[in-house]
């Protein structure tokens, strides 16, 4: 992706992240913070936000 132009890079990144459930911190809602991302460790709602940030 390093050699791609901005539109191509954005499209490739979108495809790579489409199934991960990951969102940048600024786009996360309080509800999403209590739900672990797919594949994240589920050690309770208190740590769900930290797990998603990893």
C-alpha cells in the first residue's frame, strides 16, 4: 500500500478493516465501547474498550 495513491490506499484499508469491527477512538460510541470487537478478549465490559484499542 505504500506505493499507492490516496484513493487506492483508502480502498485497500477499508477492505482490510471491513470484518474486524475496529473503529478509531473518535468514532466509537459509549455503546460500542461496552461490546468487544470480534476476536477480542472478553473479560467484562469494564475492559472492553481497552481490548478494542489493542
